[in-house]
């Protein structure tokens, strides 16, 4: 653990991490590989289960039929140690596939039972993690109990002690499946790719010390499964380091509801107390605003199943009718515009996609006052569209704006930033021609 961070008792929050020295924004504070991780089932066919890279074609495990790999190196030399036990478990319950949380809990248990390497650098062990079972609603506890039961069934070949109730030989942290699954769901991180799309889940014990703020002073980004923690504001000595557990582009009521349901606390950060952007996010003709809000779940379903044509048609209709009665800053219109952008990109309507993307940029700038990965990636996405459309001057300007953010949130050595710099050079070359 680098000396610029230390564990401390955070008032009203339990444990936390704070700075021991002054920290400049953009500083890399900590990097960590997961104690356990797994690719999300919904992208299992598209992402390597070893390095978490996306590829159009992947080698499939001939036994479990689920795990996929870039090549033989990923499959046999690197992944097999972690996958061989999981492989038998997956085969035992075919054709069912357990949830991501169950698969992650199983991988965690394998890691705890047979630790492969020392983790002496950790400030926070998994044993110290909170399960929050006593503060959960009965409905949440019942849901976790069902997952715990599935975990026992899933592990019956590799950890038969659970099903037989003979857990005394297991590490203490592995003896109670319900407590284990509760700790996993409360403390895991969503692993994302360069475009900030979810590709997996992982446990990073020391970084579970980080407490939440809806306007945090740090962000987490991933390079494969490796998690990087970076400062996005200047931080003073003894100041607590915070991240956001959720996507903060929401009104206060939505953020607080999600945090209470998933992480079991009521957020009292400055942004929640001031509710400074709520009125703007909900501004506009109320009937139209409500129709946009009601339409979003169905549109998300269309996106989830990649029905891009229906999604585009629905977004176009809603933006031309209800969208005309609310400003672009309206949160629900912004979400709709983003989905219209997604559908246009997937269908190859590049001019249309560019228009939607450019329309979102002033709103992203307003709602993300600090450097934020979501804002940087949106700028880069729009710049790529402008470049494709041979609007090289606009593209170069937008790439520059993206770089100013991403070099802070991701660092200059991150593959995403390397790709951005290549695109900028291409723009400059084409402008010179």
C-alpha cells in the first residue's frame, strides 16, 4: 500500500481511507488486482474469461460450454487454475447458469480455501467486510437466502462440506453461505471496459474501504480486471477519499433509493442535502416529462435485447413529440437521447448519431463539474463520429476536450487514452493534407 493513503475511522461511516499528504488531481493513488472476479453472464460469449478483453471470436471451454478465451495462453496457461473447479460446478447444474453474484461468491470461496498468493498489502481483509444482514429488509434477506441456497447446490462437488453442514474445516469466512453472499453483493465492484460498459464483477478488499459521495474526489477505472483509483480533485492531507457507488446522473430521490436498497445507508452528502440539480433535471412540461420517464424501462429492455430498429423508431417518435416540451437538460430526455445515439450507431446512421451525441455534450459538461470518465468517454465517442464523417476540425477539438478529462480519470498510459492519441494524430494528418 502506497504511503499516501491510510485506513481510519470515518465518523458516521465506519472505516474509510484518507490522504496522508496533499494529492493533485490526476494522481494514481492505488492499483489492485481482484481477490476474485468473473465475467458477467450477459456478455459471457463476447469477453475473454481470463483477461476480460472483447473479441468477435473466442475459444469455448469444451466442458462447461460457458467460459471463453482469447487463445490457448489465456485458456490453459493463465485461466485454468481458477477455472478448473468452476468448470466442474458449471457442468453439474447444466443447462442452468448461476447468477453473477453466485459465481463470484464461488470463486471467492475457492480463493479463500486455497490462497494462491499473499495479500499482505491489503488494508482491509474480506473477513472484515460488513454483510449488513441485520439492517436488510425481509424481502432482501429472502432474496439473498435463495442465492445462498443456489451457492450450496453449485458448490456441492467442490465444497461438499457446505451441503453436509461440516464446515469446521473451512476458513471462518466460508462457513456461512448467506453471510458470504451478502458480503459479496454489498462489496463487489462492477468491472467495465474502455467504453464503460459492464463486463464483470470483482472483489477488491482494500478498496472496499472507500466510502460513497455523490460528488466524489476520486474515480475508479479498469484495465482488464486491474482497478485503478485516481484523484479527480486536489485533495488535502487528512481529507477522506471517496468514490461514487452508483451512476450519479440521477435526481436525489433516485440516488438515495438505490443506495439504501443496494448498500443499506441513507446518503447525506453535500449534493444530496442541497439537491442542487434536481429542479433542472426534472424541468419541463410535467405531462411530457412523466411520459418520457414512463417510457424508459421499455426502451432499456429493447436496448438489452439489441432491438436497435425498434429502439430507434421509439426514441425518434418520443423526442419529436414529448421531447419538444422539455429542455435538453431534462434527465429523462437526456437518457432518451443517449439511447437514440446508441441505436443510430448500431444501425450505421452516422449523421444522426453525431447530432444526438453533440446535443448531449453541453448537458454532460454541466452535470459533471469535475473530470469524470462518463463525460470523457462521451466526448471521445462523439469525436470518433465527427472523424468518421470527415469533420476533422470538429473532431480534433472534441478529442482535445476528451483528452483533458481522460488523462486525469484514466492516466496517460491507459489503453483508451493511447487510442485517443492515435485518433488525434490521424485528425491532424488529415487536416494537413
